[in-house]
């Protein structure tokens, strides 16, 4: 799943919930479906938000390490067995 997919799914859930309420009116079933879609959309955003709020520091640290490793000069020397 790409990074923006959670946000797109949340938007679709919100729009779908609003559409259900518009189509069915203020019935209890419509309200339950609306709230269920809203909760489902936010659950889909759980991991992207967790990354954004808490996990970015280790990811940034790992990126810096890989950046430093990519600039290392490497020399390969072959030796004949004795």
C-alpha cells in the first residue's frame, strides 16, 4: 500500500458515509453505517499516522546511515590462494 492510499480511503469512507445519510435520511441504520465507515476510514489511517507521529526518527536515522554507506569508497582486492 502506498503512503497516500490511507488518506484516499479515509476520504472515500467519509464521502460514502455522507452519501448514505443523504440517500437514506436520518434513520438509525444510516447513522450506524455512516459512523462505521468513518471509524473504518480512521482505522485505515492508523499505521500512516503512527509512522508520522512516532516512527519517523528511526526511519530518518536509517536513511542517514544508508546515505553515508552509499558514499563509502570500496576497493576489491583479489588474492591468489597460497
